[in-house]
C-alpha cells in the first residue's frame, strides 16, 4: 500500500526522519505537502476529528498517525523495521524520543525567545543559547547516543540489521554537521560508533538512491537545522 505523508513543503524538518525510513525500506508513499502545497496540508489536517497537533503525520485508512516517534514505531512494527521483542521495541522507542528531544533543543538554539519571532529579532539570545548548546548539550546527547550505539552486539543499533532509529541518527548527524560544521569537526572523533552507524546508513541502497535524487531537499535556513556562521565555533 501507499501512504500519504504530510509535512510542510520546501523543508526537510521533522518530516525527514520519517522519509528516511520509508526510503530505506522501499515503502511507497506520497509526499503530499510537497505535491499539493501548504494550504492543502492545513485543509487535510483540519478535516480530522482527532486532529494532529502539527505535521508530520502519516495518513492511512481514514485516520492520521502524528509525532515522529509514534509514526516510526508504527512503521517499525508493520514493516519489520524494529525488533519483535517488546523490551527491544520499547527501548528503540525510548531512543527515538530522545532524538526528538535533541531536535527540539536544536530548534530552540536559533529561536530561544519565541518560535513566532524572526531569528534576526533574537540574535543576541541565540548566540548565548548556541554557546551553551555547543559546549554542554551536544556532548551530553552524543555521548548518550554513543552508548546506545554500543549497547548491543553488531554494526547496527539492534538485531544485526538497520532499524528506523539508525536512520534517525543518520539525519541527526547530518543536521548537526550542517548547522555546526566547526563544532562537529572538532568533536566527531569522540563518537566513533555513532559515526559508524551514520556511514552505514548512507550506504543502504534505498538511502543512496534517495540522497542522489531530487526528493532529498537541501537543508536551508527555514528548517530546524540552520547554519548561521555566527552561532558556530569549535
């Protein structure tokens, strides 16, 4: 079956964490927001009695599944992108929720005062937030993910094959490299297992094809991972 994926057009954003698993697994989907536009997304989202709070959401059989970790847990169970053991599935969901925590903090770096205000109106506060994020939060989160990457035997997070959180860790590293190229160049060697997973995901046939296609949108300064040179340092 084909899924309808709804997310804001022109952005990787949180929708990219879903796209990567769909692409890696060869699961058919329509990127509806990109095809039909933001107005169509809002109209579709408002049509649900159990309305998603915000995109991304996955549409099937007359209902919508929202929140990245929730969507990926569903895809993991339905398409065997996660272990069958309950304890393993919940551990993986825990990892994905922690990735979502870091993504939220990433966004708050360039919008520390208010998400509705322009970056240009909070640049001084963003500089202070970026310094704290670079020096304290990046090592705290990446050290945790390094431990996650070493928690089980094998080259992947779990079960000797890729799972949806492997793809999410790939996107997290890609986004941080775009946003903080100086900082990531300085610290990446501290997290060899995490970078190994990133590199292995990049070599998956579905991901290689996706990254080479026009379906993979470029990072930009309207998304979550934004590169402002004044916020980066070693």
